[in-house]
């Protein structure tokens, strides 16, 4: 009998210790761009596609200048897991992989007493074995009836359709739309599988709204009779771009950058959307845009509704206010701006990541900040929020202080570095480039060459082996205060020379500091040296 008070006291200490550590829920959708989140106030905000996600902005903080470091799925996810830029973590493109011993975020969170779990899209080749539990899509994942690999399970499927091959593949097929399936898995873990005496780091990753935009049937009528607002640059791109994106005398306009209308003969959205090829060019583009946006936003609506399912559970269980809730995308996405689709570009709509955080115990409601952050900063921040410190091997910076204060501390970073490696890949045909983004300015260097000289994948319909095809070298400079939609490339304007000179100096220093100087790629180093002062 004398032991009972001691046991009760011990249990109380355990409970108190647990409550000192917040749970952390990191929700990430694939290719969800700021234009398609109401709280960011874009041309699509009045359509109200994301009322649940908007709640995070209303009750927490919204980052206006969150950027990706490498605008394609696998490298972006590697930066989030490692707190490192691409040349440091070794994941430059979609062929990269991240073994368990380099899955640093869950490794470090274990040291802080957290249980870790990840659900949905992983896309880093090796299984996420550093997590205590995982249930992730096989490869890219299917929109419908996806195959998922579960930690500890030995399930397998035969003749997995996306790969059009016979054989046996790891995983188990789950019926339904992927956004519903991954949410079911997350809720099952929260209800039945987690240790409720420990704080958790839970990563919930949607496949949606990645192309090809397959939405659940219940959304078929959503926005059906609505005309989606168009960006002006869909029709008139003014002085955006350079010879690096258009070719000399516009000779590569039909090749570089997948388009909405017929401009790109290799890949355009009208083909993907099965638009009537007999239409005039303008009608073809207009219909392709409308169908593209409606399918995309129907996928977004499914994401938002499933986020509400998670929130409903957290509130029912009394976990909502003791959970740091983060919502983001793995990069931005072009929704017709400049007549482009997909991501990859350093242009604003692709570079920007949505980033919203709710935690009423620490974060004031309704805060908006223009502090510059990027996805290499996510892991250091999560670690600090969990009571840890940033390991020396991480290159990112914790912005936990910004979450607490609502403003950036003295000495905070004033720019972000970006690099896209996959030169002319996947028939989207984006030239390789890098650059720097400050609060007011952007400087981009299109070096236009593959990092592997033997690269011969991604054969096109009308042009062969485009990744081996070098494109013209060019610089672009935008004053985002005067030109927020990047319609006037001012590189070469004598009035901008002093600013450009300073940006080049900062860009060179960032490349040095971040191990991004291409030591393994002398062919790229030569291009940079030859054209730095163009």
C-alpha cells in the first residue's frame, strides 16, 4: 500500500515531463503553391480552396518569404530531412537517395525523446528506416489505390501498374484516393499505434496536388461552373526571361519551359488535358488553363478536407493546442504564370513555398512575417522547438526565434540561395540555373548545361536527348519591389549595375559558404568563370 503514492507520483512526473515537450505535426503537400492557398491572397483566394489551411494563418504565423533551395521533389525532401543543401547531402536530382544513416531529422529527434513517424510520399529511394514507424507510397505513389510500404511488413504486390513491368514489388495496395488513404494511415497511428506517453514528430505527406491531378470523384463538380482567373503573363510575358529561356532570336521558345498552350511543341498542358487540337491557339490555351486549374484545385480541396480530418481528431483528443502544426509544400508550382506549368524555375511562383505554423502556447495569432527562410532551415527549427540544438553538420538556420517573436532577430539572413540541376529534363525542358533572392531583388544565372556529360535520359518526341543539349548562358535580374510579377528583366541596365554587382558578390559568397561551388563539375565551373562578368 505504501508503494501506491510513490507510483502515482512517478506517473505524475512522467506526465509532466511529457507535457513539457510539444508534439510536432509536419504536413506537406506535393506541389502545393502559395497561389492556391487562400491566406496568401493571390488571384485564386476568392475561390476559397483552403479554409482549413487558412486557419493556421488566422491562428498562427504565415511566412511570406519561404523558399525552396532546389525546386524538384526528391532534392527538396532531402534538404528538409538533412538541413543541408544539395551538394552537401548528395541529392541533386530525382535519381538521388537518402539512406537511413543520413535521415538526420528523425535521428536527432530520437535523441530528444521523440517518437517519429512518416506517412505518404517519401520519394527518397531508400526506406525511411530512421523513423520509428513509416507507411509510405511505393515510389511516386498512385493517386488511386496506392501501394504503401509499412515498416516491419512483408507485403508484396505483383505487376505494379505505374512501372508497366511484371514482377513483385514491396508493399500493399490500399483502396481509395491517395489523400484519403494517407490520412487514414495517419489517424490509425495516432489512435492505435503511437506511445501516448511520448511526444511525437509526425510527418504527413500528401501526393496531391502533383500532376497529373487526379481528384477524388466527390470533387467532380467543384468549380465546374466557375471561370478561373488568369494571370496576365499567360498571354503577355513582356520582358520576362532572356536568351537563356528563349534562345537567340526566340529560337527556343517552342522548346524551353513546358507551356499551357501550344507554344511548347514537346510538352504542353493542352495535350495533358485532352483539349481539342482543332481549336484556335487562343481557345486551346484558354481551355487548357481552365481544365488545368480546376483539376489542380480539386486535388487541393481534397488535401484541405483531409487536413480537417486530422485537426478534428486532435481537437477531440485535446491535442490541438499542445501540437506545433506546420503546413507547407515541397516547393511552389507554376499555375500558368509566364505560360509555364510545373515547378523547377527560380521564378516566384515556383520558388515560393507556403509555410504556416500554429502553436498558441508560443505563437501569436494572425502574424505575417517577411523574414527569409528556406527548406534547409526546417530541420534546425524543428529540433530547437523540440528542445535541441542545430548540429554542426546542418547548414540551415533555426528560425524558432521568429516563431516566438513574430519578427526576425538582428543579424538574420537576408537572402536565400537556389539551384536547379536537372538541365532540360522530363520534357519540361528547364535549363539548369542558380541564383540569389533577397527581399527586394532576384539574380538568376542560367548556365544551361548538364552536370553529367553522359546524361542521355528523357528522350523527347520532337527533339532527342535534350538533357545533353546545352542552352544559351544568360543572367536575369528583377527588382521585385517595382516588378513583383517578374515582367521586366533589367540585367544589362546601367541603372541596376551597382545592385547587380553587390548581388554577385553575395551569390559568390553563399556558394562558397554552402559548398555549392561545383568542385566535382569542372565543365560547369568553366561556364561560370567565362560568363560571370557578362
